[in-house]
C-alpha cells in the first residue's frame, strides 16, 4: 500500500489511516486552510482518461445526497489518476464494531437504527439511487450514536472504475439479494440487505455461511432458517416482518424500505418489545421528514426489554467478497 501519511490530497493533509476495505483505503485528513477534519477515501485504482469523467459524474451524484443519516460527501477529485472522496468523519466506529459481535441481541434497541437506515435508503430510492452495498461496515455511528450510512452508490463507482473479475471485486455476498447477485439490483435489494442485518442482530449470525459462491447460491435458492430456531424468544410478529424483507421474490417484500422499518417497529410495539430509553437521536435537528425516533410515533404504547440469540461476521471475508454492482455472477 502506498504510504500517503503526511502527504496532501486535494486540500487535505493525510493524518492517519482509519480503515481499509476491499477497494479503498480510508484516512483521517485535515483541511489545509480550514483545519477541519474529514475522512478521505482513496480508491485502490488508477483511472484511465476515459474513466475519469465517469468517476467525476458518479461522485457528483453521490455528493448531492444530503440527509441526516447519510455520510456527506464534501469533496472529491482525481490526483495522479487516483480517485478520492472526502467525506464526513464518523467518530464512533461502525455498526458491526458496536453491536454485531456474534451474540444475539434484543429486538427493541434495533428499531431506531433500522428506522434511521431505512430513512436514509428511502431518501436515496426516492432519487432513483440504489445503495447496493448495505452492510454493517457501511453503517457508521455519529456523535449521538445515530446511523450515518456510508458508500451510497459507491458500489457502482468502484464497479465502473475497475475491470476485476467478480471474486476479486467488492461487496459482500452475506447481505446481497438474489436479484442483485443475478445482476438486477433494485431498491428492494437494499431492503433485503437491511433485513439480513436485522436477522444477524436477532440471531447473532447471518443465515448463510461459506465461500462467496456458496453464500450466493443459498441467497438465490435456500430460504433462511426461521429466526426462532436460533433465537426462540423472538416474538413471531418480529420474525414474520424480518423474513418478509428476506423473501427471494422482491415483489413479496414490503413495498418500500420505509414500510419495512415501520412494520418492524409495529411488531415490536405489538409484542411489547419496546424500551423507550434506548432511542439515539440525530446529531443535529435538521428536519428529518420521516420521523425516525420511536418517541415520535404513537400508534401503540408500552414497552419493555427482551432477548434473542449470535453475528453474521464473514468468517472468511476474502472468500465471500464480490462486486455489488451491475454484473451478473450467478446463473439461474
Ligand atoms: N466516513 C468514515 N468515517 C470514519 N471511518 C470510516 C469512514 N468510512 C469508512 N470508515 C472506516 O474505514 C473502513 C474501510 O471502509 P471502506 O468503505 O473502504 O470498506 P468497507 O465498507 O469496510 O468494505 P468494502 O470494501 O466492501 O467497501 C470501514 O470499515 C470503517 O471502519
Ligand atoms: Mg464502506
């Protein structure tokens, strides 16, 4: 890996490495004039002249996504043929690091995170953008523990700017819908991925394990085992909602991702799985049109806590990565 520490990229001085993914290195940077900090994502690719304009166009689209639960893209550019994006720095790690450590978790505290992520996705879907890489590593946490969804639309950029084969390229099969694996991602594919995250939260593990191709074929062919087999305390209503988001046929899922998150909330309320003091609030009070806090909805009342059962950590991340983009890798 190229040592970029101390060097300048655009108007930012690179301070330190924050994390690495399959396609990019993420650094903490400081603006040379403003002295503000930001995360700088440097894609591990060198663009040819033909691809630079495509990258800039895609990045511009992403930079127009402004929402309280989406990581804001502040700037982007190409330096020495290497593309980079400057984004808000999320100081509190990822949803994976915070919560998904292989243990089953109670349903109630999941609801605000699901509602926030769903609100972010719905905002993108309303603008005809599909995330394509919804996973716990892309759900960062803000100052008030609110979700900041990262990499919106980036799967497409990295797909377009590389010419690697599927097994060399990005995305994680564990959260990918059958239709996305077949090269036909749609908004319901993001709902499926969010459903997988809910499944992992409740049971402590993803339903499908193995190499990329083993997981991919199960995504297409095998129904997920019932949540209550792994986590018997999970109320039936909650299981039903999550399994509907995981339907193989996108038409059988909820009409949109917001409906999924509201159904999950309703199921929690109906089964008295709520705890009202577990609600992270957004960092700022920008108008969040679709309220994402539990407090704001009063269709039901009551609350309490609960338990269920284990993580969908990729036991072998290298073996189950592939492009979340538009290619088709699974024959039907
Ligand atoms: N804006 C950010 N603020 C703080 N940390 C970040 C930010 N973006 C990414 N990170 C950290 O850097 C790591 C690498 O991010 P990156 O998006 O390159 O890979 P990934 O999402 O983990 O996987 P993939 O390669 O499939 O995209 C993340 O897991 C996260 O820990
Ligand atoms: Mg990421």
